[in-house]
């Protein structure tokens, strides 16, 4: 893994604060009767990735909170894939916290993500396609070790959907900057977070279930 800096912070958030933030995002969605569908969910994930690529840690963290909240609010529609999707969302939220120096909270989330992914059902077509589950578990475990040691990982490093460790290039970072800027504008506009399926609120908008995990990446 790439070089890692050691961090010592007296202002680290703890796991209780992280959980409170997730619940806050879910409550905001309920209160605004926000709806979601597969395309919007994929956009949430893409926003988190773009902001991370661009080095916008705070923005990426907000997007990661939205992704976790979205998954947790749509457990029934996700079905058997829930554990895998939730594990990925938790791990990437942990990574965003980790990059910002919140090692203790990150460690807890990494461990939760590892446990969920370990018990998640493998896809039915895994026999016909490469299965990156072992690499994903190892990657999450290695990040948990870094967090335990108080070390910060390379913010450009990630594990792609095939289980291969990669690093975002300078060109990819530059390309992500204007897109991250647009995400920031949308967040500043205080648009309702597209998280809630609507069935809990009685809203009449049309929503669709989340049925897959876009960008099976860990970063």
C-alpha cells in the first residue's frame, strides 16, 4: 500500500457521532419526502467518488453519509444484496473519515463493513465471473490496521471492482475537479437528499428499488 502519514488528533469524531449523523441524513430525507431510484443512487455513489478523486474530503464525506443513509432506508428493496451494498457503503464512509484523521471511528466502521461483507451472499453468477470478495476483505482489513495504528492512507489509492489496487492519476484528479465543484453547488443549494423511497411518507412521486451496487470500488 502507498505511503501513510501518522496522525494524532484530540478532536476525532467517535462512532456514536457517526451513527447520529447517519440518522440525521435519514431524518432529513423523511422530512422532505425525498424519493430515490437506481439512477439517483448511482449518482450519489458517483458524487462521492468524484469528490474523493478531486481531493474534496469534506464533500466526499457528506456524499458517503448520504449513500449509507440511502442504503439503510431501502433495505427491503435491496433484498439479499443488502449486506454487500451496506458493507461497501460503510467501508467507503470509513475511508472518508480515515483520510480526515478520524481513525477510531474509521476503525469501527471498517470492522463493521468487514463483518457484513464476510457474511454477505455471493452473487449467483460468481461462477462465471471473477470474484473479488477475498481481495475486498483483505483491503478493508488492511485499512482497519492503518486506522488502528493512527496512520492515514494515500487518498488516491483505491481497490477497483475487480479487486485490483490502483491509484488515481493526476489527469483523473484534474478531470474530477469541475465535477466536484458542481456537486458542491448542488449541496450548497440545500436540495433535499434523494434517499427515501417515499412509502414511509405517502409521497406520490415515482420511486424504484435499488437493485445493484454501482462502482464496486473501495477507497
